């Protein structure tokens, strides 16, 4: 229900968004809050369940086992059989003369129509004794499939929540690394002036440069991690958030 309300609201909002500038799609992890630009977490969890192929697969398995249950209940009918035979044609016969005891045969022809209808019951004992047990086994397969579906659903919910929280955490790290980058850039400018004035050694200047470089690499790594988590969340939930990260 939550997902349906969100989808209806989002669809209605598309017409209003057409009149807005496309710049509203741009997202800056440093200044914007990702939690305010994404759908509510409950909506994303419901959407992930609705679009999950794993859950649909378990639904199909449950349906299949239901049909197997029906077949198990009707299996006794395999012991019943109805046969209908129809023979039409002309037959040639060579008959021996047994009356005169002469060793000769006489040819004769016969046109006959034969009809036969038969019904029989051949009921194996196992079909009678084990019938209820076979039906129960198919019911258990349905229960197993539905239980597996619930297991997959809970795992999926946990997955969505984990990725969402990791995404929020990655944005916080981006802000921290951004401040750190500003600090190290200022520090490097001061260190460069001090190095040119002979106030610090080459070793100290190299050490500060390594710190600044390592921070820049980690900054790019956390940006890449943020983008990856964003894309994973889109895939899991089946929702296109349509945000353009300016730090890509």
C-alpha cells in the first residue's frame, strides 16, 4: 500500500516536474542530503519485494507444487481404463477339407465388422494406501516454497536497509574527506612556501605531500563507493531515482 501511494504520488509529480529546470536532478553529496532526495525507506523495501525475481520464483514454485498436489489427488484415476476397439475389413481364409480327408485347401473370403468396448480397474495397493501421504508431501512442498519466499523477503529487506545506510555513511565520509582535502591543500600551499624559503626539509615536504595525495585518493574512492551503492540501490529496489551526482 505504501509503495502504491508513492508510485501514484510520483506519477502525478512528473507533470509538475516538466515545468521545472533540469538542474533539480543534479545532486551534490557535499551540500545536499541524500535521505531527502530518495523515496522513504519503507517504500524502497516494498518496491524491492515487488520487483524481486527471487520472490516471484518462489511464487511460481508454490503454484507448481499446488498443481502437483492436484495431480497426486487424481492419481488413483490412472487405475481406471476404458478401451474401445473397432475392426473393419475383408479377410482371406485357406481352409483344409477335414471331411473327405483330401489334402487340399479351399479359399474363402469374409467381410466382418468387429466392435469391442471394455472397462477395467487395476488398482495398485500403493495407490490406495499411500494416496493421502503423497498429497501431504505436495502440500509440504508448497509450505517449503512459501517459507523460502519469506526467508528471501527478509534477506532482501536487510539488504536494502544495509545498502541504504551504507549510502548515507558514504555521503558523510565524502563531506569529511572534502573538508580534509581543503585542509591538506591549504597545508600544502604553506608547506610549499616554507620549502622554497628553506624553512622545512625535503623529507618533511615529501611527507606532507604523501599525506595530501593519500587523502585525495581516499576521497575519490569514497566517491566511487557512493556512486556504486547508489546504483546497487536502484537495481535492488527497481526504482530509477534520476539523480545526477555532480562529483562523478
